[in-house]
C-alpha cells in the first residue's frame, strides 16, 4: 500500500463549505519546468516547518533558478542568487571527484591500502588481514562508524553545549590523527555500508593533499571550481560581506552554522543555487574523463540494492547525493538519461524537514521524467479538496481536453489526494476518489488496496475484503493486502 499523506496541507481547505464552480482549465502555454518548480514549492510551503525553498533546474542546456518563502519568517526576505547555503554532505561529491582525478592522474588506486599514504603506524586500520582501501572510504564501507570521536559526534547535536562547541572548533588534524590511531576496527572493511559523515572524506582529503602537495582548497579550485566556473563556493568564507543564510530547526529555532574542524571535505562547502547549477552543468556537459570515472560503481549494497561510486549513489538513470546540517538540507540529483538535473534547498532541517526535502525531490524528479508533459495533480487536488464532485468533473475534463499537455498515466496522483482526504477524516470523499482511481487503473493492485483501506476505515468490511482480495490477486507480493485480509476476517468472526 502506497500512502501519500501530506500532514499539514489541509489547513487552507478545512471548513470551506462554499460550493464554488470547478476551476477553469487554463489554456495558455505553460513552461513545464517552472510549472513544476512553482507548484511543488508552494505545496511544500504549506508546512509550517519550512521557511524558504530554493530550486535550481538544468534542462537541455538551459538553467532555471527560483526562490520561495522567507529566510526569516515575517521579514519578507526571500533567498536569491546570492544566498549562500551550507550544502553539508553534498560536499563529499566534490571530494569524490578529486579522488577520481587522482586515480586518472596515477596518484593512487582505489584498491590501495590507505596506510600507504598516512604518516606513522596504523596497525589498527585493518581487520582479519583486510586493510581499509581507498574504495572503502568512498563508499562508506570502511568499518569506521559515527562513534569515531565524541567531539565529532557532538557536532551534529542541536543541544551541544558551549563547551562542546569550543571542543569542535579546536578539533584539528593532530587530534584527528590521534583518534584515528586509537580507533578499534571490528568489521571487515569493504563488506557493509555504514554511513559515516566525516571520517572517510577527511582521510581522503589528507591523502589528496599529500599526493598532490597542495591544500584541499587549492585542489577544489584547480580541478572543479575553475572548470565549472563556480565563483561563489568555498569552505571558508573570507569576506565580511558574505555570510551563510540563516538556518532553522523544525521548531523555528535559529541554528548557528556548523564549525569546520579538520579540513571540511565531508560537509564544509557553502554554495549558491547558480553555482550548484554550474556544477550540474559541468557534470552533464563536460567531456572530462573524470566524470565517467567518478560514476564507476565501487560497491553494491546487496541488502538494499543500492550502488555507490565516488561518494555518489548511482543508478542506470541518475546519480545523486543529499546533505543536511542542523539548519539546512538539500539534494543534488543529476539525470543524464533525460539531460537534466536539479538541486533543491531548505534553510531548515529536522525530522519533518528531512521528510519534506525527500518528498519535493521525488516530485520534481518525476516531473522531469515526464517532461514536457506536466503533472495535473496540483489543479486536480485543489479542485477536489474544494468541492469533490466539481473536482472530479475537473479531472475528467482536464484529461479529455488536455491529455497532450498533462500526464494522467501515474496512479499516485489520485492516490495522494485520497489519502490526504483520509488524513482529514473526510472518509466518504476519500472513498469516492479511490473509486475513481480503481476505475482509471483497473489492472493495478495498489488502487484496490487503497480503496480497501477507505472501506475499512468506514467499517464497510465486506467491501474492504473484496478490494483487498482483488489487490492480492493482482499482486501476490502485496503483504499489506494479505495482512488486512486476515485482519478483516478476524473482525468479521468476532
């Protein structure tokens, strides 16, 4: 059962009893890219945890940057092209490109024992005769976990004390090496994915500095920033007239930007939407062989089915990475199959913001897959939530008269609206939408599963059982339907 419950978006429509006419179908030509950006951003901004949203899209040689909301609520200060954001773990992708350069330059090999490049003795960086290799650091399979250092662990706590913050600011390379020497490995490297936000990238940065005899900052400038023409990205902000955009917790608390101990190769970069678009453009348009190298698959997580390259998560259609600090969260997703890519940024972070950044990234991704046809969800949702019958009329009319402009082939649209109605306790209306969904996709399992849930909530057990049985008939792997069938049988027998 696929649920699309948007928790806070009911506010505008609750209590609206006026029976207005169905919205007129807009005939004027729309840009599918800005249509997606505007509607997805406005949808997410209905959630009070989100202050502002910044979106950048590359498509077929053109770039689009748009900004929504307020950096500081009540101050009418929308982000803009000059807004500098912490991009957090997306920084790792830059480190990955630098390592790919080093591999192509013959400076190192992904199968090298990392101790080859570290000064001193590190007998602890192997387990059962398997040393940590370069590839293990790139794919978070080194066996070095988040508890590497109590100081670094405290860095991501919004409740960090002033003493903790002081220790973080004073945490340097010497202390990092000392902690590295004292770390006890208890896992065979290269076997298990275990995301470690700081240690792997920092070790790689130290290695890069050694093999090139240049600082990490100099390598960024030489191998990425100059090639991509990124003039407003850096780890350390050196001018007084620039500062990182204010970031907030989900509760609206202003959060200080994270300090950058050691080098900052795992999370330290600050950038703008225009610069990130230049980065995406470089990744899509450049014939630099390093881009092909950094998309090489170095590890397959057999449990999850995920592939990892030089810090990028890979698939046949795309490569991507996300990032989040205590006060910001973002995605960078590149889709070569569609000659497109995008970045989306919130200046807030927390459990809800984290879910919402994933949601908007998925929505934009789907819209770009369907380009140039647009997603009718936004028009249909507004119409149905305002007046069910006229909304269904709008859906049918839009599908009949604008089928070339809008994509009606995705069953998730009506499913999302139906679950939104369920979340508002508008159960009978949700059932009507799920019935429409079933009529539109009669050979798909999930619509019957959703309709079954609607009937179950309304205590119409015979109809619920009938639809769950149909869902299971169409998809024998639907464990939810199987579970609900047994639950309903138990209810009926009591």
